């Protein structure tokens, strides 16, 4: 039994180290949301509320400036973006995990995020 506690402690340490590292760049966080919003089939709300066409992701990247590696959140703030992004990643953290239209609606219910994605200054 003596060897069990160090093994458990080592396991906890390995898990903690696996979850650490530098935070994702703002551009990457923005691009992740745009990618998830534009996964086919695109929810009707995205097309109507954000006025995007068949090049959804390309349009939103150009509109928001998220395609610039130096992109930094100002309005909305990074914390606000992460909070509003939460519904999109609730069911999976892989970039190709399709959110439901309800999750998209929940994200777009953040007025400042929706305005940013629509091209307006919040």
C-alpha cells in the first residue's frame, strides 16, 4: 500500500501538467468560434442574424479581423468572448464538433458578441 500514494500523487501531477500551458491566442479563440458557427449545415440564425453567405467562415474572418495572427480582443473582451463561447464547446472541445442551433442561439444572445460578428462596434 505504500507505493499506491506516490503513484496517485504522480498521476494527479501528470494530469495537472497536461492541462497547463500558455493560453490560446485571441486570434485562435476567435477563429474557433467562427469555425464552429460556420460548420455545415449552418444554423439559419447565423445566416440571418450575421448576414453571411455560402462563404460563412471567410466572410466572418474578414469582417472581424480574426484572421490576423496579432488579433487581440478589445470589445468584447477576452473574458466575455470565452463566456459567450461556452455553449459552443459544451458538448465537445474538438473544432469539428458541431454545436446545436440552440447552442448557437445562446452564443449569439450575447449582444456585444453578436454585434462584433455582424461587423458593428459593440
